[in-house]
């Protein structure tokens, strides 16, 4: 076997991404296998037609080259696994759906997962291990950090800066910033499902509602 690809995570997120991964390989690498990695497994089994095994078993597989997509929603776990893969000299694998759209001057770091119907427009820079789920978009002149997650149907408008480890919930809308004053979502912030973000969000907080406001701890 020349190359072994893996999706790290065999739960809903990973299983949803596997058909996208198969389509990508069908465009140019039909000879390679894709497996699931699930550290809860003690022996190899079959999940949705693919072999599934733990990480140690994956490392022991005979292959000239290996690459892994980390399909886990928790961004801090994604980072931890990415660090392990780097130490083991395993490449991060980016998966792009057939019908996603990339326009002009787009930079995307390694390990990204762009699901069907995602659109990334122009003059955009995105860090490593970015997850953009179904029907999400990123408009012009945005800067997105590492390990950022978009749930389905996120609307990220122009001139927005999103820092590392931000999670943006399903259907959230982020109002457009300006070139001289981008709207900023701080590191580790969470934007709740359906929230409408009209101003910058501090690091580490959760915002909800329309307009979005900080969810106070009780």
C-alpha cells in the first residue's frame, strides 16, 4: 500500500465526512485506503464499510505514507491530536467537498475540512485544522485563526477576524466589519446557535441571541 489515509474520529462528525473524503480520493487516488481512527477501539472493526482501529494500530499499519484528517468537534482535542501527529511525522490531511467554492487569494492551513456547499470568497487567510460544515460561508477580507469550527450554515461576512479555537454555532450570522475596524471574535469564544453578532466578542465568552450578548454564568 503506497498511502494510508485516516479520519480521526468515528462518531457522527467523522462518519459524515467520510463520503466527502471518498469523493476527494476518487478524483485522483483510487488506489489508497481510508480508515477510521477511534481510540476507544481495542480491535479492528468495520464502520460504514471502512476499517476502524485505534491510533497505535494505525501507526503499525504498513504504508509508505500516511495522512490524517482530525474530525473531532472539540478544537482543543484537535490541537492535542495534531501535536501528536506532528511528533510522529504524520501529515495533516485537508478534505474539500466536490461542490465547495474557493474564489481568489485564499490561504487555508493544513488539516482543513470543508463540507458540501461551503463557500470561501476572496482575500481570506485561514489557519490550520479549520472545520466548515454544510452551507457555511466566509466572505471577503477575513482572517481566521487555528482550530476554528463553523457548525452548519454559519454566515461570516466581510472584514472579520476570528481568533484561535472559536466555535460558531449553527445558523449564526456575523455582521460585516470594516477595513479600518474589523469585527473581532476573541480566542476561545463560543457563538451560540442562531446568534446575530453585531459587535466584537471578547476572548473566552459565550454569546447568544439577536443581537448577540454575553451569556452570564449563574
